[in-house]
C-alpha cells in the first residue's frame, strides 16, 4: 500500500523515546477513566446518556439521524455486547469488556497441546485470529505500564484489586474495522451503530481466540477496554501509530477501528512497532481539532501535562480533553466520532485512489494531499437518509 518502516529498537524502549516517558510516570487507575468518573464524580453528569441504550428510554430528536429507526439500530448493534458484558453484574458487579475481562470461555483440557516452533505457533495463532474475523493481528510482550493499577466496580463505585494472573507473558492485539459508510453519518444515533458493531465483532473475535488458546491447554484472557490500555500496546504490537485525535491510526483502516486483546502465557514472537508517516502528517494536519465542536482536541504541540486527571501525566503526547468530549456525547445522547470521520486516514483502502492519497500523505506532498482532501469533500457528513437509502 505504502512504505511501512519496521522499528528495530525494542518496543518498550521505542515508546520511551517516542513519548518521552518520564521516570515519574505511573500506571493509570481505571477509576479515573471518564466513563467510570461519571459513576462517582459529580462533575461528570451522564444525564440520560446510558439509559438511552435501553430503547424504552430513548428520546428521539428532530435532528436527522436521531429518530426511532436510528436509535433502534444503534441499540441493536450494542445488544450482544451489553447482555454478555453485564450477565453477572447483579451478583458480582462485573462489567465484562469494560471494567473486567471476559470469563465466558469453558475450561481447557488437562494436557497442553504439543507446540511447534515459537514462530510456527505465532503464525497459527494469527491465522486463527484472522479466520475469526480480525482485520489485523499483532503481538507484544506484556508491558506492565499499560495495565491498570486498579480495576473499578461500577456496582460499589470503589477500586478493586486487578486480578490478571502473574504468568501472563504476552498480549495479542486485534484490530476490528468499523463500518466506513456508517461512519460518514457521525455524529448521529445511527452513526453510533458502527461503534456498537465494532464492539460486537471485538467480543466475538477476542473470546473466540481466547477459547482457541484455552483449548490448547494454555492460559488466555479476552479483553476489550478493561484491564489494560489498548492503544500503547497496539503500537508496541506494530499495528499503527498514534494520532493527534488520541487514536490509533492503522495502515489498513486508518482510525476507524476498535481494538481488542487476548492476554496469554502461550510462547509467541512479538512484533515490532512501525512508522508510516502519521506523526509528521498530524503535525501538519488540524482537521480533527478544527472539526471538534467542543475543541477537545489539541491544536498545538504534544505536551506531558494533560487537561485533567482522566489522562496520563509524565508522557508527552496529544491528549484529548475527556471532560469536554464526554459532555458533548451526553448532550447528543450518543457517542461522537467526528475526529474519525474527518481524518484523512479514514478511507476505503480497497479503492486505488485512496491508497494513492495516503501515499501522498506520507510524503513531502502531504500539504497538497490535505488541500485535495478538502476539495474532494472527504470527511463530509452524510445524512441518515442517505445511508438508509
């Protein structure tokens, strides 16, 4: 597609250099995630945001993309993820996939399968993940810095001990592409369906892969947003670069993806981080920052001081203001991904002209490509009526 450079520096050291991670850097407490803060912090009022995902409580709007049909599809896209994730919540307080890892797989055999070489084992695991539906697969050694210091119970609204087994050595990172056509209708309840579908796909692939590894007799834990931060691990696993919008930019799908992971003790060969020009492009491009209605995305240079405690300190990066972002979500009663829709990397790469455009983006002609992106109306919002038609 375009030139991708594999980094030879060890992944952990590479992230230290890339983000200038300071010695005072600390693991993130899941309690301070903006969604969890909305459960205990009076400053973060979710209003009707969560209850709107129960169709009996939805409130249609006059705005296009927010009628009964749109909410019906959005909520249907989330149905499986919500039901499975909260199956044991009344008894245990677990919200699997969001505050806790999945416990859906059945026990493995008493004896472990005979393994071929580590390289062949890695090949087979990646092939299985792709068969199950992953768009991209990468592997990294477990870096404790990205594992949460504590989990959070939404039932008791208190931190709890993280129970990731000590023998876990690797994480398998899974990229699940979201629906490109639906993303064009963002922000809308209809557009929120692409997020719900992404999570449903993530649930299926991660739990399926974890069961496959369990069936081989090894430890495997399926995870979505819970347990550890996915973006830095995906960078270590060679699946993309970090963008101004605070998201992973992949070479195959841009930022229009969800990330799942499987933790395991299975011996595997880790991948190396990659570069294909995202950092240089984002330094020139401001489309996500300019398009954000609440100016939650940084216009300036990367900094090691976050806008609030829902993000890491002592790491130099572009950081989205989670408080401003979530407040906008609450006002719409659905998630927003304008920063994905307008990103020049958000393209249908099956088309040759889009592949050519990204090749330009990752070259000295990137400013001309930005101009062309605007002239051709890429990232322009489409109506719900357009999608339904």
